[in-house]
């Protein structure tokens, strides 16, 4: 296993001076954020880590888990401790795009008698958006989020309306109910930086949940960061250096999922019907940068890439019928991929070859 001291993983051009102070500020703020949110959320450390990585990387996240696992509570608590505006949009089959983005109405000026269109902003105009049960609404309404997520604006009546910054969409999805649901199109899934799996709590965690939720005591959350602070910290994440070898490792992982790549491992061609696109590589690098500095390091290591590979790739690779029949999930494929590609290999990738495929 590679670590931050492996040969070739330390890039030239380390962060210095003010940048190091800002990274240390981000690490300290992250510790404070986790302390505050632990007043409300029990356990789910990996989920919380991935949500914060998405936030500091300017990404959006899709949380997938059965009902009752505090997905909604986590998101609303996040908005409180970040001192950000928050709106919850409950997705239903009859929800229309205008219910999300807003609409234009005709208003009459009583003094002059003239009429004009006035835009009334929808719930998308907030810093943190909870798109609750996003797969319960038809694709037409789901698509209303696409422009907002990618361009940070909405267009209504030919007019562009910029969204409040920072802007962060956290969507939830129930994986067990299929009736009356509309699977998200791959194009929209690709807009989410992470697909985060929310699992059942451990025994001790569930006991603590019972204790907290059946007593009178109510925890009070204190804001830790304001909007401008978050935007400043998002900017420093993108300046974290990454070595060419680690960048090659990211490229190798993504390109290995593509069936048209002759150097892809054999199991990829047996198990997948579609691989990940370039956006997977972009998000993996950004997420690895955020992961590194949240761990208190000033450059990206291979271990940071491995830590974010599953949430970045699991919704961007599609298993084929044969894999599904055998119960093989995208996570199983990513596991094998991480075992198969050696992060210490250092080819230039100029010839398109994958580094260190072991099988």
C-alpha cells in the first residue's frame, strides 16, 4: 500500500506561507464542524467526511440509503453549523420545474396602470438545497436541477438568474422502493461529485440514538463557518499540489473502466457495460485534494485517491446483466480495480497504457 512518503508522490511546488495557514485553518474548521455535528448525528463518520469533502470541493452529493438513517437531519444540521441559507424541496410525481426554479408573473403598477413581468424566486435560491427523494419526480423536473448544479444559475423566460454562493445540492434517494420512482438519467448522475452510501448504524451507535431521541434534552448547534469563509476555503483546495505520478494513478483508475480501452483489465470487459468519463477524473483529483488537507497534509497521496474512489466511481460505471445476475455491484468492481492497479507505477501515459495492471 502506498502512503504519503512513497517515492514520487510528493510534488514540486509545495504550499507555502499564507496558503499553509489557510490549509491549517480549514483543518481546524473541519474539526470544529465534526464536533458540532456530532451533537446531532451519531456515528456515520465516513458519510460526514464525504459530505464535507464534496462541500469544500464545490461538488454536489447524492445520499443513498433506506428511510430512517438521518439523511435529512444530517443535511439540515450541516446548513446550521455552516450558517448558510437552507431550503428543502420534497420531490413528488406532480412537482413541476417552476416549483423549483421559480416563475414569472404579471404585476400591475397601480399608479401607472402598466403591467410587467416579475420573477419570483423558487426554493433553488439558497446556499444548501436538500432535494429529498429526488427519484420520485419525472425526468422533466429532475432536469430543472441540471443547469443550477452545473452553471450555478437558472434561466426563466429567457433571463438568467445567478444563484446564491456558495451553492451546494444534497439529494437523497431511497434504494428499496421502485414503484412510482424515476431513475436519474446518467447525465444527471454525472453532475453529482459523490454518491454516498448511508448504511445502518452499529449496535453502540443505535443504542446512543435511542437514548438521545427519547430524552427531553435538545442539542443546540453553533455556526462554525460563514459563506465567505467556505468560498475562501474552496479556493485553497484547488491550489493543493498533486504529483504527476498520483495524477497518472487517477487517470489509470478512470480509463481502466472503459471497455474500448485495450489495456483495461479483463474483468472490466466481463462485468461492465459502460465506464466512467473524464468528469470522474476531475472529481477524483478535487476530492483527493480536499481529503488530503482535511487530514492535515499539504499534498495529495495515493491513499487520498483510494479513499474517494468508491463515491466518485460507483454511479459512473454501469454493470452488465451478467454482473447483476451474480450480485456484483459497482463497488465490487472498484474494489478489484484498486487491487489491480499499482499506484507506485510511474508511466507517462503518453501511449495510453495503464500503469501497473497486476492481473
